[in-house]
C-alpha cells in the first residue's frame, strides 16, 4: 500500500532552525525524517500519559 503524505509549511525562529539542521546532520536524517520521528515520539508519549491518567 502506498504511503500518503501531506506537505506542511510552518515558521521557526532562525536559531531553532539552525540547531535543528545541525542535529539532523548528526543523526544522518533528512529534516523531514527527523521531524516525523520527533512528532511520532511526542504523540506516543502523550498517549501513554493520557492512558496512565485514565
């Protein structure tokens, strides 16, 4: 099955973007791959916290 992806545009402060780019280079990931990983981890963490509260 093909993956469905949507392009998203947003703004970041310059200093955060510079740091983010540095980290993606260290991790040898594209910016898209790194951001996807970070969002997935954040969502999983929130789901676990919400599950623990229930």
